[in-house]
C-alpha cells in the first residue's frame, strides 16, 4: 500500500507530468509571464465551465475576497454577516477594509452558516453577507437570497473550497455553481484545493458587467490601460504559468470531484455504523465535492488521543478549525455573543485524508484502524 497523505499533489502531478511539463515549458518559452493570452484563455475556460458571465483571476483567494468587498463601495463601519467557523481569510478581508464582522453560528450537521439566525443578526448598518461554502458543500442559497432581497444585502460567496459544486437557487429547483449565485463570488487555487495551482491564485465571479469592470480595475492598480489609473487599486494578478496549469487541471475537475464523492461514500459506508462518529451530512439542496472529509467525534472521545492513535498507524489528520474566529485574539473585539455550535464543533471535528489520488486499499485500511480504536483504552 502506498503511503497515505492528507493531500497528495505530487501523485496527481506524476500522473500527468508529461502534459504539465510541456504546458509550463510553452509558457516559459513565450516570455509572457504576467497576464497575457494564457490568463485570458483560462478565464474564458473557467467562465464557460461555471456558466459565469465574468471571471477575473487574481493573486489568491484572500485577495479575491478583499477585491470583491472593495468593489461594493461599502463604508467603514458597515456590517458584514459572516460565519465564525471558517478560515481566517473570510473575516480578515472584512476587517482590513474597516468593516465590522457580525459572527453567525453554524448548522451542527453541515458546519455551514445557519441561515435561520440571519434575521436576528441584522441591523441598520448591515450591508452584506458572506456565505462560506465550507468543505465543498453549498450554503442554503435559496434562503440566503431571500434574506438578501428582503434586507437589501449584497451577497459575496466564499467558494474557496467548493469549486464545481452546485445548489438549488429557486423554487423551480434550478441549479447553479457555487460562486456564481450572489452579487460576487470568489474561489482559491491554493495547491491543495480541488482545482489547485502550483502556487497561489484566485478568481472572482460576477454576472454584473459594471461590477466586473470595477473588479478588473481594482486588481490591476486601478488602471484601465497602462499608466491610466481610474481608481485606487492594488496589484493582484494570476501569473501565466499558474493559468496554464489550471487550464489543464480544469479538464480533470469534474472527474476528480466525482472521485472525491466516491471516496466519501466509501468512508461513509464503513464508518456510519460507529455510534461515536458522525459522518458528513449531505444536504438535499446541494451536492458535495468534499474538499475535506470531516467527521465529528463524540464528546466522550479525547481528540488528541484519537489523532495520536491514527498517527501511530501512519494516518495523517487535520483539524479544520481548532478555534472559531470569534474566539481568536485578533477578532475578540467583535465577539458580541456566544456561538455554542461553532465552539462545540471546533472541539470535536477532525478531517481524514481526502484527495483524488486515494486508493480503495488506503480507505479500507484507515477505516479498519478507526474501528479498532479503544474508546476507553
């Protein structure tokens, strides 16, 4: 059996090394390394794949969030609704612009922003909401869109972990890709993502031409042509090598997402009968592309002990996320109320290996080892 990795980007590269090497060499030989034809080609391919009218690439997923919020012309002190159980970038971008994050608790089954708590979190200062499609599954965008219309909120989707997932957006059960539903959506191409680059990268999506033009300006020093600066912007551009690699890997995304779903199904079938483990819940209104496969341990289990046990059997694990953001030192000033579900899940969640290169033998081994864990040993 091959060594088990939490994420295995090297095996994925080795499986397609010849094509990827040729792709990179072609870009290097062209001498066009920043923006240019490779980046334009990738943006068009990704727009076509997601059925998005406008796709603007940028330097990374955090920049994408920052630029998206900048494009909405929000004012300092405006409030933005965010989940506390997410990666720090979601809230970091809010605070860097002088906006105020209003933390909302999560659903205990899906770990996603609990839309039932939106109404009681809104004030006269609330201007936007950032639903985070965590671990590869979509928030309830039908409900969130209804709230956004009622309270006149912008929606900025954080689809950094969910590229390729779809969810229902209206009563007719129409499906759309995550990131293309709100006013603006973003994603990340960090190497471990379902669509990962060989470095940093990100993209911003919108169906609004005016917003798209503004996003393009912001991401490129605020200029519409060289040395002609219309607004204050920043420098956040995807390089051509990453764009070329991503164009190729995009052709594999559907296949790789389906493989992740099969792996998750295999995990579920082998672990769901353990009463001290709660396997991931898949919602009816969304598919799940399993950027992470995260289980919740019974409160009787000492997570450190369980993690150490797996490591002794050479099974890596990760904890996403050990401290919810409202409890982090940097963001405690915005902590207005307890968020019991986020706090509980942070104490009990643990993620098992998940990537498109996993083999059945590895999954069986992991599950067999887990089944032998002695609860009271």
